C-alpha cells in the first residue's frame, strides 16, 4: 500500500511534491536516466511552471481512468495556452479539484456531485470558476476520446454572478487626473495618472498596458501584443495619445528603463510569474488619497475604467470593437454600464 501523502502535496499530480518552496518530481526507480540522472527532479517554483515542465518531460496519458488524469492533461495542454494570470489561477483551481474529485473514475461523476461541491465551498465565486474549469476539462475529455458524452454540461445550473455595475463618471476621472501628489509620493500618483490617461485612449487590459516598452513606440503608433487574443495591434498616434505617452515618459522614476511605466527600480510592474502586486498596492494608495482629497467617495478599479471606455461608445458593437471582444454579448453584459437617461412620461392635471 502506498504511503499516505503529506497534506501540502494533496492535489498535486502523482509523484509531485513540495520541497523548500519549490515543486519536485520523485523519479521512479530505473528511470533516472530520463531525468538527467536525478532521483528528485526540480519542476519549478510555481504551479504553472510545474505543469509546463511535466508536459515537456513525460508522455501525457492516453488512457485516462480517473478525473486526476483528465485534469493533469488539461493542465499540460490547455492551460499553458492562456495568459500568465489565467495559468496561475487555473493551476490553483486544478489543485483544489484534484483533492476532491481526483481519485473518482471519470464515468462516475454526476450533477449531484457538482452541486454538493458548490454548496460546501465557502468561496462561491471561486467554486464557480473551479467548476467551469472541470466542465471544460470534460469537454476536452470527449474531444480526446475518453468519453462519448459530457456527463453534466447542460445539467448543472449555478446561481449567476451579478455583473459589476460601477460606472466612473467624467468628473471622477477629472478629479483623479488633477490630484496633487504628497511630498513623499515619489512619483506614484503621476504614474497612475499617466496610466489612466493611456487606458482611456486604448482600453487594453492592465497586464498588456503595463508591459508596453519604449521600443514598442514606433513611427506609426504603439505596437502592442494582446496576450488574451494572441494578436499584435497597432494603436495609431493621435495628439491625445502622444501627449499621454510623453507624460508617462516624463514621470518615470528611472529614465533609462525599457518600460513605459516602471517601478522605482526601473522594472516592469508585471513580474515573471504574471502577477502585479506592486501595481495593486500603488493603485490602492492612489484611490485612498483620491477619496481623502476630492469629492470622489466610491473606489473604482482599473477594470472599471476599461468598462467606462466601452460604456461611452455609441453602441454595443463599437464597445465590442474597441475592447476586442469576440462576443458582443459579453460587452453588453459586463462592460456597458452607463446609465440610460429617460424622460418621464407626461400626465395632464385635471
């Protein structure tokens, strides 16, 4: 009988373990020559790195018998094609799902198991995303030939998430761009203001905007790789865009940094793991100061600005085109937030 796994290793693929804040593969006896002669092979410091290394090193299972097999193949083939942020999130979702469903036969799962998982989860939003991953993994399992039909695709209906409806008014943007920095700010406010100015013009996602390099600024415009859609887009120069970019360059704390918006050390706000905790902290400080010094009372997010740009367009289709959504329904549901002005009906007094 195999030894019981340590708690920190639950949810990881077979033979994978955590040692010294990194992930390792315990090489089976006799196969050391396939793993550079190692008994314990390093896979990386993050879950996405672990799955990428596994995909490169081992043959993905051809005959999945348990749900863990499907999840592992999904993590190796599907997740790496997504953005770094999605990879990080899906690696965590996969680990949670393996703990609960991993040893279950792929044909044994029923809709009732999905509902039970959702009901017992203390974090409903996260649970919905974990179930969405499992649902797509089963869709891929049908494609891979493990099953003839999806066991719960149209049989599980969870409560929908209420879309965020925060609309950032023009006067709030004006207040944000006119906010005066504190004496010890070190350029933080100006950097956020430059970010907002550019965001209002090109409406790209945070990670893409923060990865703009000075070498991306060409004669015909900003050449920007959109990580979500895997496409290169050229944002043509306008007077407003040139002014915003010039301002961003002028307020950088490090003049020789290769990044249009950079940290005090001249580095990119998005690290190699795809996270941007430094930027989140900077944004939160900016919002706190904005509410203290202006008439703005409600926090707004980077995502809310992107939604504002879409909301201010003349139609759903224009908003969809600007945000480069493949589906206008997503634009309409999540990103069109501007209140509709209605003239009250007239009634005659006696």
